[in-house]
């Protein structure tokens, strides 16, 4: 366990000992809205669909998955007519609320891939690297301004028992040299950090909303017809077409790609395969030169700790050149009933907890204010990475369940859906990852009870040097055990 002036420190200790007055001051005047979505480059909404139209390919959902699907469809066949609809506006949901970590992994890490897909995990690692390279190539090709930083992520131990985990990872991956406590603090200075590894190869950073808006711009330039404030309300099929009903119109399509992720699918059979888990984040005011010098965060890398309930953090530069820090994670909140509701986007208790943890991690920055606080739903499935399906004689494809990997893996998901809709066998359509479904979550109240037991088990493991109790071991055995 870390120490500050000889006193053992954990996040439980920090939470209990940061005065309410400090937390209140840090959150005074906070705007409870996603920081990324308030950028002046946010485009005006496109008109909603009215009337009936026809298209070759309809993409339902305007987040990353839908945007990458539409873009890659037009790149493969510029003559193909593609329509994309979104119930709100582009980037309004997870694509504009996440931390901007763009990971190469398609399966939530090497160990999780080995658990679920041991025979093809090595190939999926290669495909993940190719996918990340493809994202970089697209950003460069189309001059997408999204603050794309290939600076990687510093993974740190905040407890002494976590140090051997990092050493084992460094031994298995020579490209990730182990940094001891003194070395890691030369990059980011916190009294809590006991060691770390700097992963410069498998993770990049982006401004998430600007990436989505950039993809939107490219889709429009390639000829994709986009309708915002247009919710798909029903799906029917005939020999001639797949028909999707909207609030004020209909779309008759030869093929349909469903990319609604955390929101209820138009294919009801998939609704037990995901649950919405809410994640929250804070954004600091711009740091002064003195504040930034105090923490020594000179490289624009991301930051993540090794706890089961982990924090993620990263810098960003605002439109005025100010250097800010995003601080999020730790709590993962599931609400009974698996519904997605606007009121769940905010959680005062979690904001206060995050503010306390930030001050405890960086006591040099006590007195800093958070200008924004927000949350959003993650489409979580039981294996923690995306799954796929088709219906209506392979004329409809579906993809969801990214569980926090969507910034990077959504491009791969779109590519898989297009291959599935093509009707031909490809390497991607024959992957076990694509053919095999995750275990569905049980209906309520069992789902809610299971999530509570999982959360409590992770809390106990973090308080017991990472040792997993009986419930977590059972979940591990059935392939539903989460390990950050």
C-alpha cells in the first residue's frame, strides 16, 4: 500500500479523509455536461427524415460504429447509396462522452482474449494492430482534426502488491520496460505511484467528439446521406427490402447495419446480451505552468491504474491552448431494469468520489476546480468485447457489446458487419469471435443482483491485495469474470 508521510493510503482512505470543504470547492460552479460536446467546432444538426426513401445500405446509429460502417462502405464501393440515421445527433452518446482512449485490443486485453478465444487470440492481436493503423491512416488521409496523439498510456501501480503484475507484463513484453516508483514519477509525479509501464504501441489518444464529427464530415463528402433526430422505431422485411420505420418516415433498404450499441436493438433477441453500465468523468480547469510543473506531466500520455475499479486519466488541450486533465472511471453503475435514461448521466456521489481521488492522487493540485462533470452508458456484454449477428437472410447485421473498447474496435466492428452483409465468406466472417455469442445476462432481478455481487467482489479484491473471492472465482470459471 502506498504511503504519504508514513501514513498508509488507499482510495478508501483518501475518500474518507479529504475534507468536504475541499471537494465542495473543487466542484463549485461545475457544468454538468460533457466537456467534449461543448467545443465550438460542434456542427449544426442535420435535418430529420420526413417521408419515404430507398437505399442500398441503411446504417442505424450515428456513433463510431455506424460512422465507420458507412465510411468503409463508401470507400469499398463509391456508387453504393448509403443512408445513416441517428436518434439524436452525431457523437451525442458514448462517442462524445468517453475518455478518448483508442486501444488496439479487440478483446479487452490479452488475458481476456485467451480466456474466450485461445485459438485465435494471436490473430486477433494482429487484426487489432491493423485496425489501429487503419484508424491512423484514415485520419491522415482525410485530414481529420481530432487531436490524435500516439503517445500511449502510462499504467501505474498504486498498491505495492500490484508491482509484480507490472513486472510480469514487462517480462512478457520487452517493449514495455518496467519503471520503478522513482522512474514512473519522473513522467507523472504522484505519491501514490509505486511503479509502472509506458505502453507506446497499443493505445493512442483522441478528442472523441472531434473524431466523430470528422468521420461525419468525411461520410458526407463521400456521399452518405445522414439524418439526425431520426429514430428507428421498427424493422420489417419483405422480399423486396428491409423497411425501417422512423418517427416521420420509412426507409426501404437492401441491407441494414444496426449500430445502436447500448440502446435497445431493433432485433429484440439481442436485448439480454448487453446491459448499460454508467461511467463518469471530470475535467479540470486549465492548469497553470506552476501546477503542471508540480506534477511533471510533460508528455501527453494517458494514465491508468491497476485496480479492479480503475481510474483513467489523460490530458487535453482546449481551444484556447489551455492544458487540462480528464479524470474518470472507478465507479461502474448499473441501474435496475437495464434502461438508458437521461437522469442516469449524472451521479453526484461519484463526482465527489472522483474529486477526492484526484486530490489524493495529486495533492500538489489541491484547490484546482473541475469545470465539467458528466457520465454516459457503456454497452457491456458478459465477455467484455463485441459480438455480431445477422438476421432476415443475412440482409441485417448487428454489432454491440464493446464494453469500453468502442473508440478503436468500432472500426473493426463496422468492417465485420459489411463482410457479413456481403453474403460471402471472408476471414472476418469465419472468426470464432464473430460466430460465437457471449452468454446473455439473466432477466431482472437476477441481473441486478449479479452486478451487485460482482461489484462487491471487485471492491473486496481491491481491499485484499487483489485476491479474488469465491464469487469472482465462479464468474472467472464461467467466463464472466472482469479483471482490469
